[in-house]
C-alpha cells in the first residue's frame, strides 16, 4: 500500500525520486521521505503529503545520483516524522524503504534488543533493517547475502529497497506479496511499486516475482535471484502504458477523469473479444480452459471492496445466462473459513491492482485444492495475473484515484463476456438473445457518454444533499450490487455514512431510519421488478424520505412520486449496472468536493491493499 521508488545512474536522483513519489502518492499519503547518498547518507522525511517533504528539502543539499524514496500508508505506528521511511540501521550504514507487514517483528525486535539494539520508531521496518545489519555483522558476508538470509527469517509481506552508505554503486530490492518493478535504462535503474514513476524514463522493465530479489549496479549490470539463492534469467518486458494516461489531462481530479474515461475504457476492454454482427465472443484465457469450465460444478468469485461488488453482478450474470451456480466470497473471509472447494470448481479472482493480499491468499488456497483459477485484473504483469491458470486483463488503463470507477465498469464487461461465452458453449442462451445483448454492449459507451451529460444536473443535486449525515441506496436484481457500490463511493470520498440494500429488505430494518432528513437513492431501471420498486418508493414517500430515483428515460410513474429524477438511457437489464453506476459516481464526487474532501486521496485509504 506504500509507494516505493529508487534510482541509481548518472542523473540527479532527487527530482526523479520526488516526481516518483508524487506519482505514487495514491498508494499512501500519511508521510513521505527520501534518502540520498553522495559521500554521506542524507535522510529527509516528514509526516503528511509529499508536498510537506518538498518543503523540508527546499534549500537542502540534495545532489546525488543514487537514492530511495517512500510514501507511507501507516500499518505499524501512527503517521509521524519518526515512523516515516526511510529507516536507518543502528550503525547508520543501511537505509531501507518497505511496503508490507513483518508479522513476526515483535519476537525479532525482542532478540535484537537483547543484543543491544535501540529502536527509535514504532515500525516493523526498523526491525527489518536492523535484522539485516545483524546478519551482515555476525556472518561477515556480503550485503546481498545478509538481505537474503534475513528475509528467509521473517514472516509476512514486503517489498523493500536497501541502500548501503558505503557502497554508492548498488541497490538491492526484494519482494514477497507486494509488487516491485525494476526499470532498465542506459546504465541506470529505476525501482518502484508500479510503473507510474518509471514510464517517463524507460519502457523496459523487469517484474520481480514473489520471493525474488534484484541487485542493480551502477555499471549497468543486474542480477535476479530467488531467496533460495538460485539465479534467474530476467525477462525484460515493454511497458504498454503512456505518460499521458497517468496525468490529469485537464481534469481537476483523477477520479473525475476516470469517470469520464469509462466509455473509452469499456471500448478497450471489449475490443477483439466480441462481435455482435457475427455473434461470437472469444475470451483468450477462457477459451483454453473452456472444456473444463463447461463441466464445472460451480463458480466461486473471490474479491474485496469494489471488485466484490462487480463479482456480485457476475453472480447474477453467470447464473442468469449460463445457469451455473455461483458463490461470491469476501477474499478475507474465504481464506480463513476452511471452504469446501475442489477440482470441479472455478475460482474467479477479481482485483484492479492484481496485488490484493487477501485475494492472492484465497487463490493460493484454491490452487492447493485443485480448483481452476481465472484472474480478472487491470495491471499487466501483476501477481494475480501471474498466479492464475488463465485470465483476462480489463484494459481500463491506469486508475490513480483511490475510489475505483472505470475498473468497476470494465470488470463488469469481462464478467458479462465470460457469462455469455459459457452460455453459448452450454447452449443456455438463444442466439437472438445473445446478439441482442452483444449489440447493446457495443452501444454502452455511447449510453455512458449520454449519461455523463447529466453532470450539471447531478452537481445541483449534490448541493442540496451535501450536508446529509446518512444516505440509503436501494436496488433490486442487477441493480442491488450497484446500490452497494454507490453507497461505498459516497462513504469512501465524502465520509457520509451510507448503506446499500436490496429494496425489498428495507422493510426488514432500514425503514426505521427513514424520516424527512434521509435521502434515499433508488435504482429503478429494472423492467422485471418495476412494480415492486414502485411499491418500495411509495413506502419511503409515506415516511417523508427524500427520494432520488435513477430511472429509464421517459419514466412517468416514479417521476410522479420522487423528489428528484435522474433519467438514464434504457438498455438490456443485464447491462444496466454499466449505466446506472455513472450518476452515483458523479453524485459522490460532487458531494465530496462540496464538503472539501480530497477525492483522489481519501483519509485512511490506499489504492492497493497489499497487506491484511
């Protein structure tokens, strides 16, 4: 969840590190720090955002061509100057930056204290750097060997970069359970949590695999080894993202930019995978295992947060169209409850980053029990992509805003195509219905563009309800998960308490909360349950709740009952979440802005949750 950046080469390191931290700030923004080596080892760190670190370094001597930087999302120890990274070893010879959690840090710390080590922070990271130093000192070995031996003694997840004060010609990086990528330049190397700080300088990268470490040297040489000391042949890959994709492009916030990018993201996610006119779907990863998938007893979706909501929509899609049972599991619960799973199960693992720790652990459990793993993620080369038997990239492009938007939409597209291809294989969908859905899927980008034109209207609505303390979101069928996601978006970025419910469940508890101060958002585009939704609206109206209804264009019945109407283009009911989520994203965005909240970096949240 923290952001890591490192550089060694001929350029000035400081501006590269600082710019990299700004690009990585979506991964953590409790504190930030930089260590530079130019004869002496200089460390600058400060609680708060990268801008606070920039103030600290203003006027300081920051000339160096090797250094490491870090932006933190606190796990061990509160966000303050003391706990900010980089951390130094007791001798001051080693500096380390770290993303992850060392679970057995307490026992290691106790042993090191017995040996005379004194700790100055509350972090597990300071324990790790001192463990490396102690191994180095006791074994009288190379730093590379000391790092490897120390990492074999720790339990947990990590991505680290280690800098030696007495060796300005080398950086050592390692990972387990947290992403790390090495950019390969002309006699220079860049190290980062993801590619965003690297893309400006080189497109050649090496992705470290779990339990691997890399040693990069000033002369342009580098080695990749396993923690078992086995040398690997590094696979240098070419980055596909562009620099423009990680800039705001004229939008005030990344979140708003990414909401507006949804039509293009959906087009990119569908390209080459379907043809409405010819009536085919070809998901590359799916086709290879289609015979096994066709015989599967059930699908298990495992995910967290927004991806879990898209998984719920996947449940509706696969059961409705392909007629196969589906269970949707929180990854964090799935891994701990000893689930019944076997070789006739297919696990769909969904994650924007492809690095979500709980989802990765759920995959490992399912693989041990011989299930087929199909990964759906956005980041190319990510851990879930490499761990799965097969899978599909969503091709949403970089998503920088912490609150997911276009990733959600493209995940739904992937799940729709998966459901349709399985349905076609099993013969559970008539050709006419298949083509109707595919034609509508092709038109979804245009319908989202039409929905985005409601932005000004939604902004006016936000002004009315920006001071509300509670919101209720209600939907049925395919729109129930949309209600959950709409409530999550509002909670994440505006800090207003909000809950999503199936509309019919309102009578079983939540109706007690409704009064004239309670805004209730209805997702009311479902034709299959329209009259039932009308009844639910009337129940809220009878209790003087403020009704905001998302309806199909031309709706008259709910218009007569609601306080506010948001009309969206009508589409196939199975595809309706792709349209109905857009006004909820915009409503959350505008309310948050009016409340003075940081929509791209909401408090206490990080983009990629790579620890438990």
